[in-house]
C-alpha cells in the first residue's frame, strides 16, 4: 500500500483431497473404464488462506468511482502448459499458445525459449452475472466459465482494496510519493551536490621544486627527521610555510555545511507532508519540554489515524471473508477438530429423546396401575426430568446456522470498535481520569437514585456519555445499560412495626421449636430406657443360661476325670506287677550267670598260678646257668 498506493489480498479455499476407500461396482452391462482406480476422493483437511495480489496483476474493469459500483475485477496468472491442461482440460490446454517468458536469458535463447514460456491468463469475476470467466488473448473463446464458486455475500474474493490516498472520484491508486515528489527530487539534487563537493574537498597544494626535501618530508613518519641540503634557501624564506602553497577549501566547506542544513529542512518538509513527526521516528530535541513532546505525539497520531482505521477495516473485511469460507465450505468434522468443541450429533439426540419418551410412557402406565389399585405411585426414574429441559445444541444445528446467511449475519459479527489505538491503550492516566469521573458520578447522583428522587436512566446516560467518549468498548456500555432502579426505601414507622412483628413471630416460632424439641427429647429418652431394660433382661437370661451350661459341663468333666483316674491306677498296678516279675527273673538269671563267671574265674586263676610257678622255676634255672658260664669265662 505504501509503495504502489493500493493493496489487494485474496481469500482462497484450499481443500486437501486424498483418495480413500473403494468405488461402487458398475451396474450390470456397463464395463468399468480402463485404468479407473477402485477409490473415491475425500476431503482430508481444509484451509482458508489469504494471499497478496501483485499490484500489476489486479484490474478493476469498468468506469467506477467507488467500490460499490465495481461490476467486475480481474486477476492475471502465468500458466505453464501443465497448468493449462490441469485447469482447462487437454482439449483447451493444448491449444493455448505459450507467448511469454519471464527470464531475460531464456528469451534470448531460441532453443530453450519454448520450454519456459507461459500463457497470460486472466481470471475475471463478473458480479452482474455471478460467474468467473477465464480468458486468454491467444485463445478465441473463454477457456472456462464457472458459476459463483465461493458464494461470498459480496461476490468478490477480495475486500475493498486498501488505498494510501482516498479519492471519491476514481479508483486509480496514487502512491504517497506523489504528495512529496518535488521535495524528494530536491532532496536527491542536494544529496548529489553534496557528494560532488565532498569529492572536491581534498587537501592539495604546490611547493618549490628547488627544495627536494619537501617530498620526503610529506612521506616521513612520526618522530622522523629529514636531512636538508639547502638550509640557507629555507632560512631566506623564513620557514617552510613560505615555500608551500595549499589549495583553499574554506569556501567548499561552507557550501557543504549550507547544503546539509538545506537537506535537513527538505526532509522536515517531507515529514510534515506525510505526518510523521520526529517523536514518532524515535528522534527529538532534548531541549523540548514534556508537554511539547506529548503535543507532537498526539497530533502525529491523529494524522495517521485515518490510515490506522483503514488498515483495521481491511483486516476486518479479510477475516469476514475467511469466516464466510469456513461457514460455507468447511465440513463439520474439520470444525470439530479445529475447535475441540464436543457437541452431540442430531441422531444421538433423537435416540436419547426417544428413550426418554419411552421411559415417560412406561412411568405413566405404572402410575395409572398403582392409582387404580389404590396404591402410592412409584417415584419417577432418574433422568426423566431431562425430557422437560431443552435439548443441547447439535453439530447439525451449528451447521444449519452457519450455512444460513441471515442467521450467521446477526449471530456472528466482526467489528473493530473494541480495538483501541496504541495511545489510548497505554495511557493509564486517561483511564484513571475516566474511572474517577465515573466514581464521582456515582457518589454525586447515587444517593438521589437510591432515595428515588432521580431516575436511574439519567445516571446511566451520563455514565454512557463518559464511556463512549473514552471508547471503553461495548462490553462496559452493555453492563451500564443493564443497571436497574433500586427499590424505594421503606417507611421508618412501618419498618419498626414490621420489625416488631417479625421479632414476635420469631419468638413464637422459637418457643414452638423448643417445645417440639423437648417433646422429642422426652420420647427419645423413654425409648432409650425401654431399650435398655430389654437389653438388661436379655443379658440376665443369657448369663443364667451360661451358668447352667457351665455347671453341666463341669459335672460331666468331673465324672470323666474320675473314670480316667481309675483306669490309670489299674493300668499302673498291672504295669508295676509285671515289672516286678520281670525284675525277679532278671535277678535269678544274674545270680546264675555270676556263679558261672566265678567258677570260670577260679579255674583261670589256678591255671595262671601254675604258669607263674613254672616260669619262676625256668628263670631260676636260667639264672644259675648264666652265672656258671660267667664264672667260667672270668676264670
């Protein structure tokens, strides 16, 4: 919009088509087409997109001064051969002549130019006939004619274009540059002149050629001395400055300084024409006061408010077109996925309603049967009260409301009234003043309204005037409009009498409640005592029965113990007698064994004694023999 003077955006509906499922079998006697796939197309996803239209690809057809008078618009496209075949079919697409190439290098090459050529196709939206016509200048007849494809309320797929400069006499755009074209050209001339003078602004001069050391001196570095051969000539001139003559640049510098000042003034004029103040560019004079800066901000913002509101209007119209696309084209499944809103289907609601009606009929039959039998009717089943409540909204109802233009228009609207400008949104001081004004109105006129001396409509109108001036939005205005007249204050005497009556009534009710509570407590106490007596008698009977059972068990146990004792004593006596006999037998057996062992021992002792005697004799004989031999050996 700033460059070309007009901005155009187009809203498109783009469905994502995919092949799913299987097609129905052909009827009998009809053969399926060759290569036909056993699938059908389904919308997988849907989009409503905005795309910018190039300024030279858009045309308004006809002599119209306002947008409402426009009867046709056109969009230019560059289609390749494949695009033409896909859009218009093979019969028409192959007959269209490719006559243009965008690339300059391709145009110069005769061998490859045909491969990259495109056809200029114009898409014309005819509002009068509600149709879209595709025309190519190299094809004699329209390539394609479509009935209204988008079903927009304004027919055109674009909102009213956004113009930088509004003109009620023509729709031809004019760029903002036309307002300051002379100043821009002047700024360009000044900048060119400054650049030329900057090139001439150089340090140049001449020197005496007899002083050859001067060239070396100009090339010397820091703290470097150059030896001189002709010091006398330098001394005669009273210094080197007499031998050097510099080119004067003071005049050029003063001219450049003046040109800089002139360029700043020219830029300031441009800013004043366009309405862009220095404070809005983030640059200002530090010597200015806060009040001066606020004035520049306020008036600079007011200069741009028209453009701001126009941009808001343009965006609002774009969103309206996208909303129309969503309402007219989008499927319920897509809306459910996008919004995540869980709404029932109409079939489910109908089934639920039928079940509730059946439950109601059954309950009515049961109630009638109970009434005829003289019995109390049964309680209604749970969930039956839903039959009296309104049914929830279904997706089918939402779709019907969205598809209906009239219903959608007054149910859903998109406006920019609630959009505040940046200064109003950020100016907390102004908001505080508005709130203070509203509070002052309530404090000043609230008591009069409360006493009934003033109608609340007067107070609401005053508050609405403040809110509308401050542009606080329709939400605040709606809340103020819903304020109601408070009830009149009661008569003091009547109030006292009514209060006394209420007190007496409360006392009587309290006394009755106390008596009722006492009677209930007495009845509860008697019932508790009767219950305690019954429990005590039951406990005594249980204790007596337990005693009797315990005595009988004790006697039976005593008899059993006596019997067991007698049996144990008899068994013990028998066992002792048997052990006594066995012990006697063992003693006798041991005596016999002892006698036998004693006889055997005596016999063994005798034999051993005899053996010992014989051994002693042998030893004595051996001893004597040994003594004789020893004596003999000694001798």
